């Protein structure tokens, strides 16, 4: 392959009599199977000849043959281009089903990414997205520039996979202050978001086809997919107003995944009694616990209950946190607070996965936390989100009070509301989307089971004007619905 063509050409020896046929045939094949895309400009004959050590007349003859067959378009003063209508699917695509059968079961049957919506929604109550417009970009530019200078001066090469020492120390201090998580910097492993934390845990603790992972139902789909992809057998465990039903965790479960501070997606809080039961059960059954505290930094009520990691005395809890909700998903920065015995295996798994996280982002984030930037940002966003949450909650009670009952919860960036019997949540969501408003169903997070209907409303990335517009659309749609009977919960 040369810089002239994005394909390899096999040029036969000079004097073999095969030069013209081979050049023509190989170019023709590359055009037909799409390796030379429609509109691609072939190199000038002189450049081609010099690059491949052949006669310019031979190259010109090959181009003329391709043009006569309709594979090339000659444009006066511009050159030769691959014709727009000549590419066809590669012949070997016929083998795709047989080759795809070699995929591990968790990866089979995945559809291509969905096409983006034709028109943007005027109000999208999407979940898990913070308001990144509130970030002070001038501060981030300053911190990133400083991190770059420091990294160059220190001649940093390959870094420790568990993360920069400064960031690990800053995270340990942050979680101790904000969530009373008791840990030391060596227990912190920096990850590329919470999702990599789940992936690393799955690599370490899942034996394909054997390990049973208990997960909340409904629950966080990306975490479930990480364990499924490693070959885990998922055991859905129902959730009620006090969180996961501990007594329903199957005896064979080796690991349980929970979101105790703000259950995803329903928003309930794991009660103190259930927390004690869960840790006692893990002790009796030699079970590990993954505690996902994905948005617990934003609270709108009383004092939060102690994290499971804080209550753990046996070294069984892995505390997962992320800066995707508190700052921005673009940072791709999360962390694991692990028991001491698991740090070295986690670091090695991280090294094999991607080496280490972006050092500039790590150093900038470490400085942002250490200099008080994160604490100030969280205080500011707490006020912003509290106002949006109150507006949404009041509007839902006003517009949909006869249809929906908000789930009690005092944390996070989204609200859930139970639907009363007889309310067609699926139709309601579909009609709202036609009106340009995105609302979501908890049923989308069920693992092959059925349950009571609940609707989900994210307010992190939706300003007050968007919330008002969405509520107005809901109000207008609700007026056309017959009021169902009220339920009690």
C-alpha cells in the first residue's frame, strides 16, 4: 500500500506480460467491492507509474479500460474518479451469518445503531445527562493547560493503570466528605466512567456460564450488559419502596449489583434495615456487593443513609462512582473504591483493557477537586437542579395528578412516577414523542419480566423553559384522556 491508494496492489515482475491485466483487474475488483469508494480520485498516471515502477502507458491503458467499462469517470482538468453507481456489496458478505455464529452468545443478534431522530425534541426528559453548560470552561482550559505543561516537564510516559496518585488522593477525600465513604487513596482505581468499572469487575469475578449476578428489577441496563457480556447468568430481583427485596436474592448468587442511594430507575432509597440485611446476607453466603452511587451527590431532602461501603466490615463492597453526572460524560472519568485485596487484580485488568486513563484529564480533575472547584460546582448545581426538580414535581401533580403518583425520593437527576391502573403509559409516551416531547418508561429497564408501569422524567439537561413546555404538552394530552380510577400505594 502506498500513500496514493488505500489498497494493496500486487505488481507482477516486469516482462511477465501480466502488468496491464493485473492492474486493471485489481483496480476493478477494488471498485466493485467498495474498497475504492464512489467519487474516489485515482492518482495521475505519472504518479501511479513512479510509485509502482511501471510504465505510464500501462497505467493509462488500465484507466481507459476501466472508463470504457463504466467504472471510472474522466473529468477534464481534474482527473479520473470512481463512478458513483459501480460499487456493489462484497461477495464475501454472504459468509457473514456463519461468521457471526462464532460470536459469544451475549454479542449475537445486536442490531446496527439506530438512525438519529429526524427532528430534535423540543423537550427531552432524558435520564442521566447533566447540564454541562454550567461548567466554567475558562477554569477547565487553565487546568488542562497546566496539566499539559506539568506532564511534559515530568516526561510522563506510560502511567500506573490504577490512576494518577494526585487524582486517587483527591477522589478519596471527595467521597469521604460527600458520602462518608471510608477509604484510603490506594483503594481508589480510576476508570473510564462507571461502565468500565462494571466491565473490570465482570472480568475479575464472572466465570462464563456459571456465575450468577443478582440485579435490581427494573435496573440499570448497561451494568447488566457488562456482566452478561462476560458470561454471567443474571438473576432479576424485584424492587419495592424500600429498595431491592433482599430475601428474594437467589442462594446461588455470587455477586449482587445495587443502586442504594437512588435506585435506578425508580428512585427509591434502600432502607437502613435492608442495608443491614444485605450486608449480613453477603457475609453468610460469601457474596460480593457492587454499590453504584451514580448520582447520589445531588440530594434534596434529609441526611443520606450511610453508603454500604461505609457499613461494610468484611471487605465485600465495591463502591462505584462517576463524574459523568456531577460534571460531564465527556470527561469519561469514574472510579472504584475497592477492598485492599482486590486493588492489584483490578489494576492489572485495567492495564490489559486500555492501559490507563487520559493523564491530562486526570491531572486537571485532580486539581479541580483539590482547589475546591468540584465542591463549588456541586453547590451551584444543587440549587439549579433543586429548582428544576420542584418545578417538574409540581407540574406533574398539576397536569397528571390523576394518572401518576410520584415515587418518593430525595436524590439524583430524574423522577419516577407510578401509573394508575388503566393508564396506557406506552400510548401516552408515543403520543408525547409525536408532539416533540421525550418521556421514558421504566419498563424499558426490565430484564425479561413484567411489572407495574412507571414513567421517568430526567431534568438534568432540561432547563426550566423546556420543563414548562413538556408539562404543557402533557397537560394538553391528559385533557383528552378519560380519568382512570385513583390507586393507593
